């Protein structure tokens, strides 16, 4: 009877499974359950292209989203030739101090992790490389200048320290990583006679080793003094930089599952960069910055050379807004620098459209604009003077200067072409004003709208006309048979009011109200 009672639960369990009352379990999950392995989840965070502040912010955003979703393994897919070392520093410190204590981080080199990419990769707890990939070569370079021996060593010693911190935290060979930074370091692989394991030493350390503790006669030279170390996937695995060599992400998960004794649930989520992040990175490239600067300056030039406010001015405003906005999102512009730039624009607008002539407001506007623009080429907090202090600061600054310089050169060339040839093209001549020229009686030719029989009507200082559209303070006034774009002297003048020309500066005609208007 007792035997029959013991058999009943078994039949009930089988019946429930057959009827679908209990959830079905796949064979692989059954195997994991039988093995008692803890189940974990993974996510892939793609890191491609140039390393900069935009990528740092993107990595930070995607990492926090993944951690908040309960992901335990973060796989950073590396495919980069490097970029800014300051941004790489930030990413490395973020991994070491904020991400690694919370989740397991893995750098998966899918194609290459060169220069700053190598520095980021070693900050992860594991490096796993796809076959036929490479990692290394993290010597600093400064765009547009050459580092002398002292400057180079000052930068390299800091980079080596970052590599050593990562090596100690994640158990990578320190000597091998240092050889990725400095060309003068040679590295040997030596077998320990006591443990049988291979250890890596710099050439200067070899004479101090105990011949009984290490097999010095069979030491292997890894890199010579005149080389920067770059490793293939198989070499990185052999020298202890990479944990495994795989063919795809599935291979990464398979290795981690076996090595850590875990089971991954489902497919890993993939976190790509958003279109807006890619656009900000693209807008901050030197070539795009050069085009934006050129168009902004050209728009201002054409706007000042033509009557009224039109499309060129709008183009200039849009280009400047894109430049400032992208720098702010990139992390190079703080609120102080943006404020300086905006104040400069306001002062310049006041000088052009409100105050007659060109004085203090215009000069201050230009100074503020230049100060804000050049300050955005360097990352600095609002309370620190924006000036390059290190070779790396100069590298970032010079990269920004390349874009501004190319834009300035492009503007000068196009402005010269416009001034020389545009007035001669009948269908485009209305876009720009020719320089004013004095004629008989001290009169000046200016741009104006006149009847067909009179292509150009001469006006001069002292002429009296009537306002045809309210001057706020710019607008139009008619002098004899021609309508002229004018600007009032710091006041609004209603339509129908008599005005007198007091100044003519090129295409700028300044008028004032006629106080004693004659009775009709």
C-alpha cells in the first residue's frame, strides 16, 4: 500500500506535464538546472569609431540603462583606431571605479582596439578577441606639433600608470601593457622554475632576477626597444592579455559560461549608439566644423552687404546654433562659454541694427564671440580658465583649431570670389552690394529700389525723405523717386515721418527725425 502511494505523485507529475499545467523546460535549461549553475543575463554595448567625449557619454548612458535592467555581464564590442586620450581616461576610470564593482565587464575586440581603444579594453575585467584582430599601440601623438623628449615622457608616464592600474585590477601582465605605450621598453617572457608559469619582465629587470627561480637561459624576447607593441589575437592569448580567441559573440558567451561557471539566459541585448549621438560626433569632426564656420561667416558677410535681413542671416544663425549646440552636447562647452558667445552675438546685433557707426558694443561683441568660441575647444569646468595645460589638452585644442582655420580660409576665398564676380552676374547681383563711390557734388551711390527709367538715383547727406515702413530702428524711406533701406539713430520712427540722412557708411544709410517738419 505504501509503495502504491509513493508511485501516485510520480504519475500525477507526468500527467501535469503532459497536460501543460507545468511550464516546459528546454533540454539545455534542464542541463543547466541539473548542473545547478546560476543563471545570468548579458548585453552587448557597441563601441565603434573615434573615441571622444560623445562616445564616453554614450557608453555611460547605455551602461546605466543595462545595469538598471538587471544585466550582470556587459560585453563592450571594440572596433576603434583610438581617439582622444582624455576621453579614454574618463571611460577607463568609469569602468574601473563605477562599473566593474557592480557587473562583470568584458572587452570583445571584434576587429581592432588600437591606441585609446586598448586603454579602454584593459579597464575591463576580461579581454576576449575575435580571430585575426589586433590590440595595442597606445603611444601619444599631438596633432600639428611634435612632442620633445620631456613632453613625451610626461604624457607617457601617465598613460603607463593608467595601464598598470588596469593590469593590477584585472590581472594583466604589466610589462606587456607598458610596452604598448613606450617604444624604448623591451619585454621578455621567462618561465618560473617553481610554478612552471610564464612571467613577463622588462629588459632592465632581467639582470636582477634569481637564476634558480627563473629559467633565464630560455627567456623569450617579446618586443625590442625600437618597437611599439601591437598584438594579434593569438599573441594576446599567448601572452595573457586576452582570455580567449573566439569567432563571434556566441563564442564569448560560451567561454564565459565555462570559465565562470554560469549559464546565460536568452540572447544578449545589443545597445547601439543612437542616431542623435552619431550626429553629434559627426558635427564635431574638423571637416564638418570647417564647413559650418565657413557658412556662418559667409552668411554674416552677405547679410551685412545686402539691405534688410534675409536668408543669409538665417543660415548664419542656424550654423552658429549647430556649432554651439554640438560642442555643448559633446562636453566641450559649459554654460559660461555658451553665455559668453550669446552675449557677444547680442552686442554685435545691437551694434549693427541699433547704434550708428561701429564702436564699443561691436568690439566687445567680437571679443566675447571669439572668447566663447575658442574656450569651447578645451574641456574645462566653468571655474577654470580655458587654456591648454598639458600636451593632451593641446592635442584637443589643435584639433578644434584645424576646423576653425579651414573654415576661415574657406570664408576668405569665397568672400573674395563673391565680391569680385557676383556683382557682374545679372541674375545674382542683387545678393551683394558693390562698394559706394562718390560722384559729383559729394553724392553717394547706394543700393535702393528705383523706377525702371532710373537704375540708380544718387543721394547724399542732408537729403530729406519720408519713412515708408516703421523704423524699428531699421526700415525703408523714400528719397525723391527711390526707396532706400535705412537705420534710425537709436529710436523708432513711425511711417510717414520726415527723416534726414546724417551718415552714409557704404551700404549703411543712417537717418534722424526731422524735428520741424514744414506744413503742407
